């Protein structure tokens, strides 16, 4: 439930920035294929994964899985994304970033945002 509230917070965050937002995780549950939110603005599309973790640290494997999920989703939905610039965005409330995460982000096309959870 805390995860759902965080996803709603992130949905509002992107709506305030002018994006049309589809809350994929909230609507599709476990069938979301690893993508919680899809946001569109102009020719831009964001594939967003949300993790509301206070104590757990994001590990490189979490980013690797998300990147794979995004690649598969884009391939399965080529018509939707063919003429769009797609950005992969991993959003978390956890401020601890380990070395493996930093290295992975340097080497891969992914954004990493820390957005605190407001209960």
C-alpha cells in the first residue's frame, strides 16, 4: 500500500510537469511488466519504475532488471514508441546510492531520481 501511495505521488509529480500519465502499475498490478508509470509529453515518452524504499538500498541488479523490462516493453510496443524519444527513469525515495549503481548509471542510458516520500 505504501508503494501504491508513492506511485500516486510520482504520477502527480509528472502531471505537474505537463505530462500525460498512465499509472500502469496501479491499473495492471503484477501484469505491469516492471514498468509502473508511462508518461508522455510531445514526442517524449518516459518509462518509470518507482521504489519507495527507506532502508533497502537500490542495487545494480534492480537497475539491470528495469533496463531489461524497458527493452522488452519497447520491443513489444514498437508502434507506440517508434517515433518517440524514450527515456528510462528509475525513481526512488532511498537516498543511499552504492558504487555499483553509480557505475551502472554511467554506462547505461537511464535516469535515476531521488524523490522523497511524503506520507
